[in-house]
C-alpha cells in the first residue's frame, strides 16, 4: 500500500514572538542553528519512507509562497491551502480526501511541521511499525512520547500494557493537561505517554471514523473531494471548509473511536513549544546561557538571549528571555514564557497589527 504523509503547517507560533510572526511563523524559521527550517527538517526526516511526491502540506493560504520557496521539490498541487483555520480534524480531513482522490486508499502519516527529533533513524523505525499496524483493519495509531518528567503542558495517553500489537499498546483513553500532582502520578504508573499529535492510519480508516463521529464535516469533505480538479474546487473549498466546526482530531475522533493503538517513542522528541525549548535544542555555556547573535554577557546566568544586528549587552541578568528583532524586543522572565501570547492579544486589541 502506498505510504503518504500530511504535514500540518498552518500554525502561527505565537509563543515564539517576536521572531515568529504572522508573515513568517515558527515552522518556517531555523531554530537549530544549522540554517534548515523546521518544516525542511520535518520533510527530510521522513524521506526514507515516503517519496516527495506523496507528501502533502496543509497550511494557511497566506503561507503557500513560503512552502514553495522552502520546499521547491514538492509538487505545487500537494500544497493544500486552508481558507480559514479550523483546528486539526478538518485539516486532517482535507488531507485525507486529497490523498484518497489520488490513490483511493493509502497509508497516511500525520505530522506537525514544528517538532524536532534528535534520533531520526529511531523515529523512522517507529513510523514503519505504525504503518504496519495501521494497515491492518481500521486501526488508528498514535505515537506517544515516553515521559521522563512530570510535564503539565502536554495531554497524555493512557495505554493498556496487557493488550499489545507488535510494539503498540491499546489506548484506554486520552486525558487533558494535568496538574503537577497528577502528572507525577502518571509518571509513576509508567502507563501514560505524552500525546505528541502524530498519527498513522489509512485514509479509508480516518474518513470512516469521520463519517461515524463528525457526520457534517464528513459530508462537506465529500463535496470537496468531488470538486478536486474541477473549476468549482476553490469555491467549494471556501464554502464547505468555513462551515466546519473548529475541532481537534483528539476530541472529534480519537476519544470516541475503537481500535486505537499507541507506540511509545524514545527518539529525542521536542515540540519546541516556547522559547524555553531553546535550552533543550542548543548548547548552554558554562553559566547556563544560550546566546545567539550580537550579544555580550557580564555576570549573567541561565538566560536565553537572541540578538539581531544591534548589540545586546546583558549585565547581571538571571533566568530571563531576551529576544531582539528588527522592530520589537521581548524581555521576559522564564517562568512567564507561557504569557508571551498575551502580548499578541494586547497588540490585537490596540490594533497594532504591524507587530503581530
């Protein structure tokens, strides 16, 4: 069976402001210091198991030119432009009907465009196993991440260790982001994984589950599929996609479907959710600082400092995030990194769109 991939690349990366902007969000930035952007790295790591012509990118239509520029070998018809953001379920549905239109049925890997993987060969092995399991019957496979600390910022997957299929375990339930106390309990049981948002299934399997659990969305997707390649395609997509409820695939499908399996992953995954991730993906110096750009530090420690052209002189700083861009500078305590999105909310209220 043909193996395909849908890369979800429509996010705004707001917690990486001011480098990540509406016009150039996080997935199109290089954060690893090697010049390759996050979406380029995402594509590169799956090429051992899926051909470029079988990779589809779902993104905001404003980002089509960015996708074409950064992935010039990708067929233009594989860039699926969402007319409006509607969360992951409609995004995945759009990818599924395009793949089904091309191949009738195929294996479909669903991957975010803004994650980093440290051990690519181990990741590919997990994907291959997920494809093998997903090809059987109507199995839906999700890749979980074996937790090594009690993280409160991720959803979790509770699996049943006594029911397995190859390297995968049957999923008992999906749970929301827990409190610290609950996260510690999850860690101790060794029966919970972080929900990475990576999935593998056949297009027929996911569309059948959408028909069962998201009937209205499914009907709209069928209209979109029928219109692919016709003069009405753009208009049908505009009309139907805008009518879809904004719903995650976890809530719309995964919490209700049967035959769900998860494969624990230990391949150095990072969702790069905020500036704090920079400490995990880049080396710190002897004082715990991560420094990039035109920066000097004096008596400063445990800081993340991203400079641009002008000099940043950091004196006596501790546990701060400092990010300088051409038109905006962020100064933030590390413990408040989750509040960076509030800056953007304030800018929207003040109609200062040029900084978003």
